[in-house]
C-alpha cells in the first residue's frame, strides 16, 4: 500500500526492527516508564487511526508537526493487516529524522477499554478487542498512551487551538464517523472506561436510522459521512444545501443538549463533513443551538470551527502523550 509523506528532515536511516513471534519489535514492552526531559524539549511520536486513513507524525513540545506520513486504512477483517499497515508508516516517519521521540501518543476511534488497553473502533471492523497499546509498546520500545481520537482533538484544541484558554468546552469531529471530547473545569472527562464524550451516539432523531452501535437515531447515523452517502446515494462531499443544513441542525441539537447538561458554552468542530460544508453547516447549527438553549447559563453557547485544521489529529495525539507526561510530572495526581 502506498503512503504519502511530507517531510522537513532528510532521511537519516534507522536500524531495522527485529522480528519476534510474528511481531515487528523495536524494543521491550514498557510497563511504567520514567520519562526524562521537559515538555518543551520533548518530541512526541503521534499516531492517528481513523476509518479512512492512518497518519503518523513527529510533533515537538510546542505542538508543531515536524513530519508526517499517511496511508489509507485497509478495508480488511484481518487485524494483522491493519497493524502491519500502521507499523509501516511508523517506520517511515522514524526513518526520516534523527529526532528521537520520548513517548508515543495515539488517537483512535472508539470505543475502547480504559487506557486504550484494547480498541474496538466502530468504523474499523477488523479490530475488535485489539491490544493496540501493548502491540505498539512492543514494537517501539517506548511508552505508549492511547485515547479516543475525538478526546485527543479536545486536548489539542485546548493546547494550541480554538479552545486555548478555555476551561469548559466540547470538541467534536464530524467526518467518516462522529466523535467528541468534553473538558470541564480544565480537565478532560474520561468516564469509567475512558469513553466519555461519545456525542455521536446522542439520539437526535428518535425514529431515525439504525446506527452501527445498535441504537436508533444517533447523531452518527444521521450526519456522518458514511450515513450521508447511504442516505443520498452519493459521496458526502456532493450533498446539496438541504442535506448540509440538516446536518448542521442535528449537530446543533446535540451540542445544545450537552451545553444544557454540562454548563459549557463552547463547541469546536472539526472533520471533513463539518469543515467541508462550511458556513451553511455552522449557521444551521448555531440557529438550532439558539433555539434549544433556553436556560440563562446556556444562551451564550456558540459553535466554532476547530482551529488546528489538518494538523488537528496529530497535534491531538501528541497532546494525549503530553497529558500523560504532565500527570507523571505532577506525581500521578
């Protein structure tokens, strides 16, 4: 499978990984690593895993993407085919640069077990209960931190994006699927299993389409790129203005529910559907928020474009690793 790359450093070469028990291995598994250096000087290996693409990059301590490689996510039911594709682009990124990452952060579609011990992305049927964190630790010989990709985006947007300086906000991705992450009182919500923020499975049309999760009328079943293609018979990018506004309205309905429940007044939204539909989408979403947010504390709720653009997934993955480093520096509190 071909991978496209954008590099800022010339290829420097790297030692070939060993093959052990059918696994590509760079080092030993890391159980409780001791991280050295500062957050400002760290280089993070950032991994984003989605239903249509996988992307790997190096991100510095200021959130700058130094290098990236991406590939299409294989349409495979064999979990090893997916894992091999991921390892190939990781190897390509690491071979481009003399920089040595201190930790790997991963944003992956959910749901997953707490701490990303296993992942079961709804839009990647080949991975069900896949031990992603352990496999990457064995391959890299680095500490690996895994979280939901939309929660990762929430961290990235709060770090250097549109939510910088905000203590309470929702971050969303409306793309192949629909995901979200919630920050309250300056803390990313995890939930009992690490799956807090799954706004894609709020019910916005009670008699709507069946969702891959098993529910009916979920936001993801109505406005994701996959759903739009199924409804219209055409790629989501070809949707007419009526569909674009409908998607915005339903996203606004979901945002209003979260704002009313959690007392937050900002939603930042990324993803190919939301950003591709542009002003028609965001205007319809804001109109619906204004209609549904009648409580005094919620009336100022606004929806905005995410600020990180194409760098969002990798910066978010790096932010997952950065969050882990900050907790370690703070003594695990």
